[in-house]
C-alpha cells in the first residue's frame, strides 16, 4: 500500500505539460511549447570542455558529500562578488539542483505541524515539499495590482506561534517579478521580529530587466543572514538544467544537518558536473549577458502581443523568463465544439488541443485567473504561438 505522504503529492504540472507537449511533437504534431522552465540555449562550450577534461582525468569517483572544496570556494566567491555575502566552506552545501537544495532545507528545518508561509502565486514544488515533510503550507495571497509583491502587513497577519519559515522567490516563477530592496528590508525586519527563517530562492537572479537589480534578503546584516538560507544554482544562469548543480548557503548547524541528510539520500552531486560548475562560476560572463539581452527582446515582444489580444491582460515582468497573463475575462466563453472555458486548466487544454500551443495553467501556481507563458523559446516560435493563441481566442463565443 502506498504511503499517505506519497498519495498526497501531485506530479509537477509544469513537467507534466512539457512531457505532454513533447509526446505530441514526437507524433509529428507541430506544437509550440511555452511550458518550458529552462533556457533554450546550449551549455557554453568552456563548461562542456571542463566536464570532458574531468572525465579524461579520471575525476569520476565519489567526492565529499557536500561538494568539492574547489567548487565551494567558487560559490563563496560568487556570493561575495554578486551578493555582498561572506560565507565559509562550512556554510555551503552543493546538491543535485536547486530543487534538491530546497528539499534538503525542508528536511532539516521543518517539524511536523510547523507552518511555512508561501506567497501565492508560487512555484509548484514549494507546497508539496512542505507537505512531504509533515509541515503545513500557509499561502499569502499577493495581488496583481501590487505586481504580485508580498505586502509586509499581510505577511504579519499570517504569522502564528507555529510559523517556522517564509519561502521567498525573487525573481519569481511564475510571475517574473523581482522584489525591490525596500520591501525586502521590511520582510527581513518582520522575520527577525517574529524569529522565523527565510528560505530565499534566488535561482533567477541573473535574469533581470528594465533596470531592476537583484538583492539578496540575506545581505542586510549578520542577524538576518543567520536566519536566511539562500538557494541558487546554475540551471537558469548558465543553461545547465540537466547538469543538476544547485547550492545553499546558511548557518553552519543548518548546512551540517542538510549535509547529513544528503549523505543518506543522494550522497554527492555528480563529480563531473561539479568540475563543470567550477568553470561556470569562474568563467566569462559574456554568455549570460547575451542570453539576458535576447530574453529581454523576447519579453518585450511577448508582453506587447499578449496585451493586444482581446480578453488577455499581462503585467510586464522584470525578471526570470516568464509572463503571467490574466485570462479570466475569457471565462464563460464557449469553444468551437461547445465547451465552456471556466478555468485556467480549461483554457490551457483548449489551447493545446485546438491551437497546438502548450503552456501551464495558473491554478498550478495558486492563481486560477492566470496562465504561465515561458519566453525561453525562439522568437520564431513565440510569434507563431502568439498567432495561434490570438486565433484561438477569436474563435471563442459568448
């Protein structure tokens, strides 16, 4: 019999939609896939070369559980130069992707019955990771009129004696919104006042636009730094999703507990990928700048086109590579075969079946009024997909 814990968990909707789109494409169906949560760029050659060298040098055996010292040192340097954060090796854990880092945190930090605050909309894995560790996700609704930024007063209203942590994601998946420094300072003050941890997911930090700057909430002083576990990785910044390298930085006792947990689950991240990660962190940043400029171009085009479609409204995101348009004005309309669009899932299914466009319904992220559209695909496909969406919307009737 399957455990109750396992039965309470849903498969990732983003991965499920991506898999469905790829399955249809494998059958020869021309699908435009806006569901992807990974850059469409290949991993840079200098990173691949470092991995090949590691293989040829025989660097193919177990490493220390928490990562090789060379990589930890590169991560320490990254935090200091990018985020004004100073850590020692004992404050760093390298894991099999940022998702693994987040799960290690959940294992190490949450006790049964603890409440973990999650601003909504949220990345799909946050609540399930909390549930898997017998804690309780408590959602804090953010509002489109506030650009989906967490209101500090609403944060305070959700804190109870059971509150253990707040999960903060900036830039955000799915909204693409980056938190400003003033709001982060207010959130940090509240966390310290009520003695709660902040789990700060900063995986999209390199992808910001319109003059936005990424600030780590842990950078506001030693006190908040000791109450924050910063999560990052190389999947988005260096187009290394398949390499599975993520890392966390935090207080020594928490990182040690996470390392002990990892030693009994995956053990070390892949040795070869660790050497590639060293090259990524110490190499030239021109690749990231080029990728960001192209994402910026696609972002502007995508948002303008979405806002030109009657019934769709889209905020301009200033981070990551997602737009989160509101499609609720289309609810109640009929598809050409007579079905009623009454939810984001209905709309996503309609687009997939009728328009051959894949994206992720907003209900998966806690906001059924929206859909998530990734612009980590070619401009050609963005244009083609938007043409199909516009056509599909025009065929809905009242």
